[in-house]
């Protein structure tokens, strides 16, 4: 069975917190045109407008002396020494979005400034630049969902109770516990790693336990004994966040490959569509709202080295 390690993907859990009134858990993004040709500038302005008008992120001011910066990454997404220096000059920025048009191709790259890592890179012919932007916005939606899951404030009004979760685990040890609900609810359980490079994992529902409606008084073992989730190989203090909702999160899609044990939580698909501005606005308003308005309980456990 495929093991899920917390260091399987790069994600930055931004400084924003959705428990602060008026705050939306999105990233502060600097958008930069790598080249100065008209096509690159137009693509930059178009994607900036899409991000701002749909509230998918906070676009920061233009970079000072941007023409002197270097943006080079190897095939694994690691920056060159000069690029590391350029990233170090960015202030008040979580992510850097680089756009360009070269040899008839439109290119979009998305960089995690904090961890100095290329997270996303894709290209399509110039004639399909809007499709390329839609693909990137779908990627950004997913990042915002994970951010909302990670940053939603806890409360004492959750009807959920957790049993059999130990305070400490040895690296590689299976993690299994029991969830009990005091009311009829749809239940979602997410593990959020302490290490900001780790990706939150949706433990429940999963490929085996795909019915997450839990009736009052019922107890559910998570994950099912037919699959397992193992503590990461890196010592850390990770959190389990359990969400109880009277309604199913229909705005979200659960996807997973056949060989995977756990789903990934994805937003409504926007890639490759000719969505109108209005429909895109409707989609973005449902991305984090259901999560922010759902009672959540949180438990912390520590992973020790072997």
C-alpha cells in the first residue's frame, strides 16, 4: 500500500488566519513578466486581473529593480544561487508568479518565496494562453483550500470527540484513532503537518471509507483497518483537524488514483473551461466559506525519531 509522507509536496501555510474577522486565507502574490515584450506584459496584466477580481490572492506591488533579478530553476524546481539572492530581496510576499511568452509559447511559473522552490510550471501555445491561466487558477484554488483547512480557527462547539489518539508516535508507526459524533454530521478529518513543506492529507473520507456521514453516537475507526497511515519520517508536532458539517461539502471534489488510499480535496474544476467572470466569482465564494463556517476540533501529537 502506498504510504503518504508529509514531505510529499511543497506548501506554504501563509500567515493569514481565517478566524480573524475580515481575513480571507489567501496568499500575497507578486506577479512579474519575465520578458518585456507586449505579449508577456498583456499576459501578466490579464492574470493579475483574474487573481484580484476573483479574490484568489492579494497581488502585491510591482517589484523594484525587477529587470536586474534572475529567475532560474533546475528540473527539480530548485533555484540557482542568483535566483536565491533575488528571492531574498522580496518583502511582504508569499508567492512569486512569473509569466512570459517565448517562441510562440506562453509560460507560467509559480514560486514559493519562503522555501525558495518552484511549485508550478506549465506552458501552452500563445493561442491557448487563457486555458493556461485557467489551469493555473485551478492549481491556486487547490492551494487556497489547503490553506483554509490549515488555518481555520478551532472552537469548543464541535460535537466531535476523538479517542485512542496517542500523544506521541515513533516515525513510521501507524496512526489510527476513533471519531465519535454527538450529532448527525458529515465528518472530514485532515492531518496538518507542523513542517510547512508538508501537505495536509485528507484522512476521512478515503478510498475505503467513502461514506463520511456519521450518525449520533456512532464511532468510526480512522483510517479503516484495511489501510494505514504512518507517522512521517521527520520528527514534528502535527495536528489532526476534524470538521463536522450538517451539509455535505458538495462544492468540493474528492479525487484519488486507484493505487492511493486517501483522497485529495480539490475545488470545482475551472481548467479548460470558458467560464464567465460571473461564474468564476461564484466559484471562488464557495472555496473557503463552508470550511470557515464549520465547527472544528483540533488535536496535536508528536512524532519522535526512531
